C-alpha cells in the first residue's frame, strides 16, 4: 500500500506498506533520494546527510502517526495516569534523538578506466583502458594490486605472487652478475639473449600462476561475497598463495602453473603428465591444517576449512576437477566456483557466515598469517 502525503517539510514523503514492511521514502523536490524511515525497526536510514534536519523532523512526525495508529487499534483500556510528583515535575522532558543509520557503502565495481586516474590507495597511475575498481557515487578508484577489499575492510590483503616475484628477480640478478663476471665483454649480450636458469624460470612461472588466480579471485570478491588474502606467510616457513573467506567455507588455494599438462588420478595418486606428484597434496593439506589451528577456538568454522589446488593452463578430464585426499584439484574456473560457495562440503556441519563474521575471520587470519 502506498500513501503520498505530498511535500511536507521540504521533502516528498511516500509511505509503502507490504510484506510486513512499513516504510516512508523521502525525496527532495529535485528528485534526489534522501533516504527512508523504517517504522517497523524504528530507525532512519539517511542517504544524503545535508537533509538530516528535515529527515529527522519527518521521522518524528511519522513515529507519532504510526504510534497513533497502533493505539487506536488496541482495544485494551488505557492505563491510569501516574500522579505527577515534585521529582518528576522538576525534571524537564528530554527529547529523544532519532536513531540514524548511514547508508551502507556501495560495493566496488570493476571497470575500464575512461581516462588516466590515480589510485586512491597507493597513488599509482592507472592508464586509460586499464582495469580498476571504482566505488559508485564517489571519486574513489583503486588499482587491481590494491584490491577492493583493502578499501572496504581495511585489511592488508597482500599482493598475489609477490614472494615468487622477489625470488625470481633475485635469481635473475645473481645470474646476470655471474655472466658479467665470467664474460666482461659479452656478459650484457648473453644476459639479454640467453635463457634464464631453470629455477628462475620456475619462479617466474609460479608468480604468473599466482597472479592469474589472484586476479580471478579479486573479480569474484568484487561481488561482495568473498574476502581474499594473498601470499600469506606461515609461522613455520613457506607461504599460502591465497586464503578465501566465503559464506559457506574457508578455502586455502595453492596456485600451480602447468601449461598443457594433463592432470589425472591413477592408483590413488595425483599424476601430472603421468608422473606422481603427491607432494603437492601434502603441501596444501599442511597449509589447511595451519589455518584450522588458527581457528581452533571456532571448531565449527575450522571443520569447514577446505584445500584447493588451482592449476593454471592444465587439462582435466570431462568433469574438470578431481577430489583427492579431501583436496579439490581443478582448473582456475572450477577452483573459484568451488571457493565461491558451490561444490560438496567437506568436514562438519554446513555454516552460513554473515558479512560481519567473514570480516572478523579475515582479520584473525590476516593477523595470524601476515602478508609475505
């Protein structure tokens, strides 16, 4: 049911009652949405702070209207008035200030930059046409390396592949120094044209894989149902590529870059191009146990921590995934789909985490496992 009292107090007030809701929507004369009054919850949700005074007046007036409606509908007799004493007469009436809840912030959107912009978080220049996160109705833009979760949750979410990139750069630098020392005349030419050592190429490939998976996870997090932590340092040594906090599970994601490799399961062993690679399963399970230990005071949530091996560029069978020793092994698309609430549940009872609970867990894990 809608009621349109008209233009009162400088605002256009429209009452809407349906499905158990009773609200009054407020608009300025020029059509600007000011907010709304929730008469059921007895609160004022304000979108435009500059109209706060008029909105408060409307809030008080509509509370009286709603209160009178309730009193008229109540057939019980009114209570007898309490005799006014000297103490009560001496106390002046205190006007109650309406409860105002600010409008929830808009979720960041992933867009293409229409012109060169500066990242609000780090100041880095984002070129026209590049990806960036933008919070609607504001001038806040964030480059992909400073994820939208950093701004929304205030977390140090880390940078995907940062540790692997540092090791690759250190290996390349040492290789170049050795070439220059051994061949003073040809060292620069060899460094520019010769193949890098195998371990350096491995670190470069690993960093690329982590960045690809991290980029996809950040896009999924942009929808607001995931919080992602990248490249976290383990207290015992090593690192966790990605930790995903979703509504139904916590996921430890280990990114592996095997281009055109065939991933199979044979004789109860994980095989890559026919070679057994059980150490990959052991590694990600160890990371999973570390996260479970960090959440030991929340046993129900700890039971719903899952481990994922996300293979970049690899080939699977027609199902696109393999479940081995409780670890979800799949390509990047299926891995992110599993982390984002779908797929079977391993562990105890299913959970449903609210936004506040996900943010609290993300803060606990960010403190326990600092950015690498």
